């Protein structure tokens, strides 16, 4: 599933893939820190909840 995160450096929306993790009770995803496609800076992932990308 893809999630939208805002770059902390330039404010650009970045779409990041979340790898599904098997869980019996809830849907969980593993998302790695990402590099902004616009400015190239590294960003950390904020705490959930996350906004799903369309």
C-alpha cells in the first residue's frame, strides 16, 4: 500500500510504499525512511496514522 508523506525540508508530497506485515488483529505496514523526489533530502517516517495515497 502506498502512503503520502510531506517532506520535512521542502514541503513536497512524497508517495512511499508500505510493505504489509502479517498480523491477526490489524493491518500493519513497514515503511522505511525515504528520500524526497524533489529536493533529495532524507526524511524519517512520522508515527501513524498515515494518509493513504490514491
